C-alpha cells in the first residue's frame, strides 16, 4: 500500500508539491509599517534585539510571480471538476497602509481563471477602516480586528502621538 505524501515527518519534494496543490490559504505580509505604537509589540523597543520596522512594502511584482507560479501549478496538475477554496490573506504591520498592493493583488487574482472558491481576509488594527470599508465590503473581505478589549485594555495600543486607539477603532468597527 502506497503511503500518503504527507504522512512522513520529513519534508520532501512530494510533500511540498502536494501541499502547494491543495493550498488553502496564502498570506502576504504587505508591509511592516504600522500606524500604532503598541507598547507590547514585538517590534517595540521593549524587546532586546528587536527587529526595527523599516516601513517596507511588499512589491506587487513578487506577489504576481507567486500567484502565476501557483496558477500554472494548479492548471497543470488538478482536475477542473474539483473546486477547492482558497483564502488570500493580507497581514502586516498594518496592511491597509499598503492598500494599493492589496487592490492590485485582488484585481489580478480575480482576473485569473483559478477554479477555486476565492475568499479574501485581512488582519487589521481597524484604524483605517473608515477610509477603506466600502472597498472591503465590495470584495467581501473577512476581517480579523486587533482589539485588546475595553478602553483600559486597549490603552497599550497607542497611535504615534501616544493616544489610546480605542475610540477610533470602536467607531470604525461600529460604522
């Protein structure tokens, strides 16, 4: 009896190929830039040897190469009868600070014949939701919103001026 390509704990070519064929989610870290200065962030000065943010942005051309590679792989190796779900996620610092990248990726993927049931998701601190909510609703994004709780709990999540982000986040989520 032949073993399943993922039944081993050793990473091998067959396992990687199988996982790419059945990929359920791809997440792009669109930027390390953030509009908050959370006191406990892993990128803050509280941590020794912290990874300083450079406000870099993931280039669309690299995302395009990844998407094209996957599309070709799926086209050449999967049955058109089987439609699997695929979630394209966006993460960052704060991904909405690179909305142009997100829009380019969404438009590019939607123009392709993926034979996938396509979903979009994003992890956001919600500080910019008021600016981009119409677009996110139009594209049926699934959102994961970073909120620590009530106003006191959120007091460690401050903007660049040191103000608690709770009121802005709460207003943006409720609108």
